[in-house]
C-alpha cells in the first residue's frame, strides 16, 4: 500500500504556509501549541452558537494566529462573514472579550480580524461542512458528493477528490466511497492542493469525510 501523507504538511515551505506564526523557547513550545488549539476551539464554538444558518455551515476556512511579545493577532478566514455580522452586530468584540477572559491576557493585547475568502466553495473545510449537513439530513451520500462537486466547479478549481468512510446510509458494514473529478496530483509537490478531514456525527454513527482540492500548479 502506498503510504498516505497529509498533503498540507508534505508541502510546507513550497506551496503551503504555516497557520501559526510565532517563536518560543523549546520548554514553552507545548504551552504555545495548546494555547493555539484552545483559541481555535473557542472561536469555532462561539461561531457555532451564534451563527444561525439554515444549512448549518459555519464557513470558517482557517484561523491564522500570529504572536508577538505584547500582541496576539488572530485572523479568521470565513466564507460567509456577513452571516455572523448580521446575526451579531457586535459579535467580533464579544468574541474578543470572551477570548481575553479565557486566556487572561494581562500583558498581551488580543486582536481579531475577519477576512472574507473570495470563493468559499473552493475551500475544503466549507465543502466538508456542507456535505456533513447533507448527511445529517439523510440525503444520499452520492447526491451530496455530486452536489459538492458542482459547487467547486463554480469556484473554478482544477480537480477535486471526496472520500466518505463509515457506516454510509446506515449499512451494517462500514465502507469507503470516493469520487474524483478532474486531476488531483498528490505526488507533485509543486501542485497547490488544499486538504481537509472532517468527522460528522450521524444517527448511524460517525462518518469521516476527506476532501482534496487541486487549486493550481505553481
């Protein structure tokens, strides 16, 4: 069997950048890492609670964290920031206050910025959330995958591969189903590939969704 490596880690330094930018001494590194994880989880939970969307899509593509001695800069890349701002006009300020209380940033200022990404359905995280919503509503998995592929075609990507694993459609034996459209060159390091793995809790059990999107060759 060919060994599967995470396409993002494989391309770090060529087509993929880091989502956290900071420097710390080796003994404090694990604390910084845990703090990043907590910040990301806190933001996701807040958005989940306060975004009332019919499709159940949070629309967070990625969260970038930059740390300096006196400042933590958090940039949230969202597909549909308008929905968050409309449901909560002072949402970003509230989120900032919540995070500051959580991490009692006495000597560090916390700054949050929300950036809209141009083509939301060209992002695997948002697509995975879309498919998860469909599967929760008991839509057939093939229909959900085909609809997702149609949405990515509007975002003019060069190729997409979607894989769903688990007790699909409530069958007793778990299986893996996948579908590919266009090219997805996973071995080519120059190829800019975006990837995400997402778990969704359905009434039959947990399903795993993996999405690879080939954006363009560098």
